């Protein structure tokens, strides 16, 4: 239980029982609280804050679980030790626990772009390799000699039907 909550409960009890040493304003500065803000209202506020704290804690736990699941789904070689969830197998390095969702998305997109560029370069290398191989094959084949006998004469040419 927080110190402020204890003070608020003590102030409420003193207001109900009567405080022999003074009123509740001795516990906390009166200018911080309006007249409508009674110790009971303060306790209700603390209950609301406690409830919100529990809900925020649950959201944080869910966020951590989702980040770990994303790391396992997307990382090539995930590092999952001591609460970490990261992947340094490719550039850019992604820390799934510390990077914001926007940063994670940008880094995943950068990785996809890097892979597309690598695939394009590999494709260009393959095309160049095929051209070189075809050139070598053509250079190694014997050249056919052209004889005068192989030439077409005007009598060998197909007629046009004139």
C-alpha cells in the first residue's frame, strides 16, 4: 500500500473519529485538495488508480508476449535470453523489446528491400554468366567455311510467281 494511500486512510479515520492532535489538514496540504475532495473521494481515486495500474500491467505483459511472438515469427536467428528478444543475423539489427513498433516495421521493410536488391544482383550475375558461357561456346565451335558452291544462284531462288 502506498504512503499516500495510508495517509488518506488515516485522514479519513481521523475525520470520522475526531483527531485529538488536529484535523486532517495536518496530514496533507489543504491547498492540494479542494473542499469537494474528501478523504473518501481520495480513497476512491486511489482505488481507480490501483485498477488502472493492474490494467496497464496486463497491457505491458501482453505487449511483451506479442513482441516475443513477433520475434519468433520474423527473426532468422532470434536471441531470447534474459527477457531479450532480438535478431542480429541481418542488417538492420532489430531489438523487438526496445524498438518501437514503427521502428520494427521500418527495419523489417529495410530487410525486405535488402533481400530484393540481393536477388536482383544475383539475377544479373546469372544473366552475365549465361552470356559469357554462350560466348565461350560460340568461340569454341568451328567456323563453317563458305564455298562458292554453297551460294544460291538466281536459278535456285524461289520464284515469285511472275
